[in-house]
C-alpha cells in the first residue's frame, strides 16, 4: 500500500485555497509552491512567517489565508512555531482546547532566514523535536530586498552584492544535509513545476510528527533575471539538468524521488537567467561553465543505487 | 505562609501562584535561579506548567509572545544582555498585544562586561510597549507579578509587562516573604480569558500582518500607547483589590516620609532602600527630607509624580543608569513632567548618576546629595549633573592601571630578550 494517495496530475486538488491578489511578483516560484502546498495541507494550518518576500502575503486588512498566519521576525519563526505548538498542546492537555480544534503549525521562510539568520532557532526546534513543518522557498538570495547574496546563492550567480565578474564565487549551502544530519522526521526537496512529486511529499509530511523540512527551489523572475512566464520552464530544467535534485530523507535514508534519465546540460538552465548571462556574453566563460557542470556531475556520481527508487 | 526567599525565589513563586501554563526559558546570570526553581516544580508536577528552554532570548521571547497570543498564560525571565538580545522581539510582541509577564533581573550592560546591577538594561526596553514595574523588596517581586498579570490581561490594556528587580542586591538577598494562599490568588487573578485566543481551528486569524503607509501604522502604534496609558487608571483598582485580598498595598509610587519634606530623593529599585536609611538619619538630625520611588515606570505616572514633587523646594534625582552623552533617564522624564505644569516657582531638580555596575551609594553620599540639593534650592542655581565617584575609587583605578602598565612592560621586555 502506498503511504500517499496522490500519484498523478489527475489526483491533485481541483479547487485552490490560497486567495489571489497578493502583493507578490508575477511568476513567483515561492508563491507557486505555497499555493500547491496549501491545497494539500488545507486551511487548518497556522503559517509562522519570518521576514522575507512572503511577509507581504497578508497586508492589513486583507489575507489570502483561510487558516491562520503570524508574522514573527527574520531570526525566530521556528521559535514562534514552538510557542504556538506548546500553547495548543497545553490547552488540549488541560481540557481548554478540544482535540479537533488543534492546528498544524507551519513555518514559512525564505532561504535567507532558513539558511542564515534563522539557523539558531531552527537548530533549537530540531533539538526539541518540535512537531512542525518548515517550508523554505529558496530563491537563492535575499529576494525581498533585491536579490543580495545569501547562504543559498549558487556558484557563478550574479546578485546585487556580487554584481560583477564571476558573480558569487563559492558554494550554495546544503540545508538538506544540515537537517538530515540531525535525524528529523522528514526532509524533502520539491519544486512547484513538479506538482505531483511535491504533493506526494507534502501529503507524507502532513501525516508525520516531529520536525519536517520542505525546501522548494523558487525561481524568481525579478532576482534571477527572466520574464515571469518562464518560471515553470526554468523549474523543469532545474530538475532535468540535475541542478535541483528531488529527494527525501526518512528514517536515516535519502532517496531521490525523481532521477533525470539522461541529464540535460546545465547551461540550458543557466542560459535562461540574467544572473548567469555573464557566462555566455560577451564571451563564453568555458572554465566556469565546465566547473558548474562538473559539480552537478559529481553530485549525481555520488548518488548510490541505494538512493534511487527501484 | 511565610518563607525566607531570595528575589529570584519570590519571582518563581509569583509565576507558580499565578498558575502559568507556559515558561519559555533561557539561562543568564543573575536570573537563572528563577528558571531552575520553575524547572524543578514543572518536572515534579508541583506546578502544572510546561517549561521549554529555547536557543536564545530572541527565540524565548518569540515563543512567549506566540504562546500568549494563542491563549496560554505565559511567564518568562531574563536579564541584561539577554534582554537586549531579545530587544527586537520585545517591540514585536508588544505590537502583537500578547499579554504575559517577563521578569528582568537588572544587570549592567557590556562593555565592560560585569554581572552586577544597574538599570541600563531595563531602560533600554523603556519604549518597547511593555509596561514596567520596578521592585525594591522580595515581597514586592512576588506581589507585583500577580498584579502584572491582572494589568497585562485587562481587556482595555492587553500588553505584556516587565517586572524588574535588581541583580544580586535583590535577586540573591533572602527576605521573609508571605506567600498568598493559591485559592485567594485564583480569586484575585482568574483564569485567562480565552476570548482573545488565536490560531485554533475555529478562530483562524492573520495576526501581526504588514501595513502599507503611515496611516494604519500610526493607528496601531497609537492604540498601543493609549492602551498603555489606560493602565494608569486600571492600576489603582488592581492595587486596591490586591490590598483588600492580601493586606499589602503597592502604589504606582512609593512615597516615604514625604508629607512635609522640603527635599525629596527620587530613585527606583532596591537601591532606594539605601535612600530610605539616609532619609531616616537626616530626619533624626531634623531635616525635612523624604523619598519618592516610582514603581510603575511605563506607563509613566506623570500626574502622580507631579503631585508628589511639585510643591517641594528641591528634588534630587538619582539615576542608576547613564544615557551616554545625555545623562540620567529618570531625570529627564521627571523634569519634563514637571515642566509641563508650567509652575511659577518650580522645585530645583538636581541630577546624580550612581550605582552603575553595582557600585554602592553610601550614606555619606546621600548626605552630600541632600546638601547640594538644599543649597541649590536656596540659591536657585542648579549644579550640573554629577557622576558619583570618590577620590578613593579613582586611586584604586589608577593602581589597576599601573599594574596593567607594569605587566605590559614586562611582556615587552621578555619579548625583546627573546625568552
């Protein structure tokens, strides 16, 4: 028996919960993910938000959420989740809250908070085995302030603080492994352009207890330099080129849920984005292109047969 | 029941008697004893609350605010660097209108780092939206926590409250403390009104959302300010109710031997007990002197302060804090309040900074302060603010500097000798 119920596009919810008309940018990959995640989690949720793009989701007196929302600060959304989870548990235990009025607590932050300022609070929440879902939309920079370099900016990407030369000269931080090393209940990568894979993982995470992390690569038209209609194409290429491996961690084991059969060259993904344009114009930077391709190749070389579904 | 308790012990008992649900915690000297007591009681089941240690004070305050907004009666405690580390969240959760009680055990701020007290930490939180009650005795700590929950949870206020006590001088000093009967406390402080509980399934809310523009922003900030000010009329009701149930009265201001006083000392916290002793001695030698000790600092009880001070000849304001480049915080607040009265002949107000980093204020210094203030009242000439420091202290400091110098020269000499 499968532990999820969604197996194909037809199984995805046909009605959508998240309200339209928010202040987010057209083509926002993070919003695309949130919309898909919300459809699976349902309205009985409280999103605990940190400073970032999503802070503009709810602007007084409007909200796109049918459930609850609490904006905290950039560094401490997981601690806000702790306070709400604990309060609800205490009130249930003391008979002041009927069990059916309980709510799923979901932290929602960008990569700037998830892999930088919020790591202390996140680490504490994992230590305490907090029962929550952490949804990180990773747009590989401080997107809300104009795409400055963050801990998740990848090699060769130009940002507004690495705006010249080769762009950001170092590695993207591996948040997946940081979490997995501490043996939480669940860690998964997803992307909005692969909605079935995403839905399966959210469905699985929804019914678990303990700390659960979902990292979504969030293509960002304004920060990555492309027109909004390309969000889906770029997302699909991130998977097909192997740049964004779709995987999950459960019970000490990492499994790749989508394995690109013959990986497309990474430059197909890079060439669509203004932040990598310097790799192609005025002249091709063959060294850096090869280096980026090599890193992706090395990653997949390291993926053992045991990490791939049969 | 009477018990010999430290200030920290009294704070822990305050939380226990208030029947709190939730205690997010983080250790810091000199506050840690509070959460150790609470940790022991929650683990043994003597106290039906849940305590959790967070990764920082910033997280601790976030969790406290979130839990209070969700409807749990919440208590927390911190001190000094911890209060400042959580400063962003003090402002934030006050804006959430999340009512809970935070005990701050005052400790001077780095740098240089020290463990001993002054009020620089708590006054840094002055404008956060938290109400502030300053205590001088262990009994007052316990009683103020119970009163603070009434204030915080009052439907017209809905703001968090800090109860402040001085590190070491009060946190580690044992005094006999009367513990109210839990049954009587429940009557004084009924369970949390869950009308305001958020986030449960049947009461979804988007809380602490963004605003666009200064209009809505100002509205919400003004609402906080007005709610804080409403505490000025609510506080006396709570104090009267507390007195009727427990027989102890804690006003916004403590006025000690002020009835006919010409000269009045003004200071906050446990060091004010030193001023009381000086008042008694000066009274014994025939001087008309008293003490005014503000307990409620936020909201600022301007009217009560003016009433207590306007008719004096001289006021000596002792600040156990130092706003760098300006001077004493209490001094500027009190003189501003008096200035608004536009008195034809206002009292002279002298400013003294003392007790920084736990430095003692000796009785002779109070005598000197009295003398300087009385002379100013006679002459109408107000001396500049004075930083309390003795020649003896300066001599001791010079000795330390000399040792540092000798040690440094010795290191250089050894280095040059190649050893």
